[in-house]
């Protein structure tokens, strides 16, 4: 990497997903027995291992920068076939083919900020599901105490060591709009050298629309998708009142 990092580089360094998610989606891909579509694939954190397992996978992402990083990583890891990366929007894609598994890992469905957008995306997904095909996705479970504790506060989300001896600190300032169910995050990456001196700060902003479990079930059903399995974590524990993650696997009704 160059001395100046890009947003995608910082994303790659710090976003490790949710514990066990790569193995879970990889297993779903193997069981699907056909082509896989990874929506909001980012820098290929899940699409690349799927391709390495010999499964044909297409990754779609809005960000050309993320896709460029994914392509770079795929080449570094020797993935030369079976991986197609496309710039596209999960609300309006039309690939002219169907898939045995469509996945939306790492809560990316929450980047759809309006019900109409969620409906459009799910309509596109259903159209691209092969007969017997499955949709797998995960979202965090909104918790009232988090809303209270995190609102309008800056918090350190993680510290990540660098090979150079420095580290990256990731800070989030979060603001909630409960009427719209929106969570606005201003994220700051702070990079230090081996002496602890800050050498770079990069800021970005993103908005999520949090979704309640019952609401998600209804949305899926409205779009001809039925939840056939649901879990509270990627080790496939039952979903219950203590779960912080909701993982669903759906099929066309």
C-alpha cells in the first residue's frame, strides 16, 4: 500500500465482519450447488473465499473503489477464474441470469434507507433466484439501550495493528433519528506510526436504516420470500431475546 491510504484500504483493515460469518456464507454457497450472487460485496471479504472454493460467484457493489480493492486482493490470492465483479445497485440490477444463492452479508441491506428501496431490492433478488434458490442475509438487532447509550457520542470502535508497527484507530460518532429509523454514523480512521504519532486522519459518513425482526419478516413475505431458517449468530444458535444479530435464509414462496 502507498503511504496515503484510501477509504477502501481502511475499510479492509478494520471490517472483519461478524464472528463466523465467512464460514457460514461459504457453507451456504457450497450447499447451494450453483452460482452465487454477493450483493454489496465490498472488497471481496466473502466473495473471494467462495471463488477459492471453486464456486462461480458474482459480486456487485456501488463503489468502484471497493471493487478495485477486491480485484487487487483476488489477484494477490491467486483467484483468476470464477469471480466476476460488477459495479451495480442492489435496488436495480438486471443480470439476465439466476443464482442458487443470493447473499447480503454484513448488514448491507441496512444501507437501503426507505421502504420503497427495500422493496425494489427484494423484488430484484426474487427475480434473480433460480428455482429452489435461497437468499441469505444478516442484520443487527436494534436494542433500546444502545440507542440511549450511543446517541450523539464519539466512541472508539477498535484498534488495528499495522505491519509497519503503527496502528489504525476507528472512531464513530452516532446520531439516531428514531422516527425514520435512521442511524447516521460519522466514522474517523486515525493512523499512527510506530512512535504513536498520528500521520493521517480520514473521515467518512454513512447512514443505516435499522430494521426490527418482525418488520423484516413482513418485508420478505411481501416480496414472495419466506424465511425457512433463522439464527441468532453464525454458529446457528436459535434466535431469541438475547440475540444481537438476526440471520435469515429464505426461499421463494
